[in-house]
């Protein structure tokens, strides 16, 4: 069955969301707001604005904004099938999301630890099929970075808001369809440079990391970052992205570009043998 699809045309709204499980004024959820523009050989992503959401309630309000829009969200939408089946958790994706988000984090942490403790060094985690090709952390990781808690805080709210999830075969696209794709900005950033470009610690926001952000941004604008879409950005936003040592603004923009890239591909570039329980990460080619 083909995934639900939003028809993207020039001027369509495309969003990129750099998510955090505990948003605050110091560390908000960052949303890049842009437009998919098709006027030349290669489409562009025109950045219009960047919004900062300082609470999960603000995130819920944002999700309810009328569409249509296509969004790339930097948080896991699923967990590894091997883990889910081992624990006897629901294997229907919407039911699993409801189950997972209803569990106390302490109970999930104990489950993750039992899994890891029973396995040899070097092979502790369960992995989704998309994680290793993307170079992302395993979706069950609960520390450094706590992506399991990002899923716990975000995906249930997204499902409850009525978003459409092509990689999970869930939802029906209407005139105000809001399409959610999982994104991972690190995959695209590493196409340009292999060393770090960001840190939440001010002491680690070095000139070297700033230079890496500049190189990544230059590649996004020139279309040299491995995406079938380039970035169109005003100087004021260029300065803000380069000055943001946390990298959150740049990551949000990359998430938007990854969603825009997926929109250029048949079935969003999803694998033909896609597992709808695990999903897939936008812009990562099928293995």
C-alpha cells in the first residue's frame, strides 16, 4: 500500500522541528518555517521564520495549526521490532505509540537496562533498520542523547493531534493535511564534515565548531549536502544560524530540508520493504 501523500507544489509550507523532551526558554523546541519553491532545475527551501516553543503545551498548540504542511521532526517515531516483540508490546504502530507513551519512564528505563545488561559489550542496544544507515543513536537510548525520552514526550502528542505518518501507513490526507516525517539532521551534516558543529555547553562552542556550521550552511545553500533541494536564506537568518553555538537553529533548518528532499522522491523515498512498526528516517536511502 502506498503511503499517504501530500501534493507538494511551489509555495507549499514545509517545517523542520528540532525537538527536545523538556523544552524551556533556555532550550526550546525549534521550528524552521519555510516554503518549497520550484522555479528552477532544483527546488529550493526558502526559510521564512524560526519559531521557539518553550513548553510541551506550546508544541501541542503548534501541532494543531491548520495545514496543509509537511514537517521533518527530529525524534524517533518508533522502536526496534526486536525489542518490541521480545517484550510482548503491541506490534500495531498506533497501539504501540499509545502503550509506550503511557508507560512511566522508570519502567521503560528498567526494560532498556535489562535488555542491555543481557547482551555483550559492543552489541548492547537493539537497532531499527534505519538507525545504522542514518548514523543515529539507537531509538532505545535513554541517556546522552536521551532519544527514547524524546519519543516518549513527542510522538503521542503528534498522533493525538491527527498528523499523518507516511512511514507508518497511518492517517488520511485531507485538504488540511499535516504530514510528519522522521528526520535526523546529523545524517546530512556529516555529508559535509565529520567533526562536531554544535554543543549545548558554552565552553564547548569553539571557533572550530563555528567553522563547521559555516561549511554545512554553505553546502546547504549550494546544494552540495547530498539533498535534492537547496536552501534559500536571508542574511539575517544566516547570521543567526552561524551564531547559534547549540546548533538547534541549523538542525531545525536541516530537518525542513530533509522533508523537502523527501517530497521530491516517489513515496517520500521510503523503502519498498518498509516495516511500518519501525518507520524510516527522511533522506536516508534504503539499504
